[in-house]
């Protein structure tokens, strides 16, 4: 992906369950731009690619339904999927900080009061699934940490990038809630979609860094 060396690992299970991990060493001056792109959830549809061929797939709508403390928001995302499957949507809780920088995303269950890790304000009402949509499970995390010198991509990245390197790691679990997913869809997602979305994330972050993204600047 341009200047960046990337590794993608994935595992497919029955029922459309996908586990995936992506790793990319980046220069440290890309940290804030990437955090900016991740934080502006309402702009996801403007840069996440959509497809009509060979399958219909893409983010139709992304909106922030709660932002009640610094770095923490609830995001409602709706996605188009191939006919005759119903559109999918996910309701996610996002972000926390530790010694490293971690953006943690997890599906919010209807009975979120018993989930100690999700602290939502009293009286917050979860949006109901849109008619014709199926709510899916999605859990993931993005980790920023110093890139280990023994990482498989370190040497190749060192030759392309200057300054200290940060290892950007994205891990996700996605349950599409489908009895059977066509192999054509699985192949398209794992071989094209994941890599292209990751590439666009890095591209938009570069635009944020240079000041070229007016929407993020606003």
C-alpha cells in the first residue's frame, strides 16, 4: 500500500464469522492523523469504498449517536450487502486508553446495563434496527505501540520511512449472522475489500496530515 508494508491475516468460520488482523509499521507523525480519521465516525462513508460489482457492498450510513466523554462514542453503522441478504448494521462502543493507545470497538447488546466494560449514561436508549436490516456482532481493537525491531515488516519499512516507527495493529471479529455466505463474497472481502479499506485509511490520514482533507479539518 504505497509507502507502507502491510500484513493481513484472516480466518473464516461457518455462518460468515470472520477474524482478521492487519499490521502496518507507520512513522510516528502519522499517529495523530490516523486517530483523527478514526474519531470522525460521521465521515466514514466519504472515504470507505463501496462496490456494486461483483457484489453490492459498502457503508451506507455512519452516525454518532452518543459522545458523552472524551474519546468515547457510540456509533451506528449501516452497510449494504449482496441481494437477497438484508442490509446489515452494527452499534459499537468506542474508545479507551491504556499505557499504549488503544481504540476498542465492541457491539452493544440490548441489555447493556450488565456489561461492566461499557459505561453509558442513564436513560440512553439504543436505536432499534432499521426495517429490513439485521444487526450483527462486531468487535475489534486498534493498537498503537512502538514497532519491535524483530517484527517481520520492520526492516522493509525502515528502508522506506524515516524517524521512529509505530506498529499499527488492527484486530477484528465480525459475525455476519448468515447461515451461509457465498464463496464469491468471502473471496471478495478477504482479497479485495479489507486491503482497500486499510489503504484508504492510510491515504486519508496522509491528507489529514498535509491539511488536504477539509472535512476533517472542520
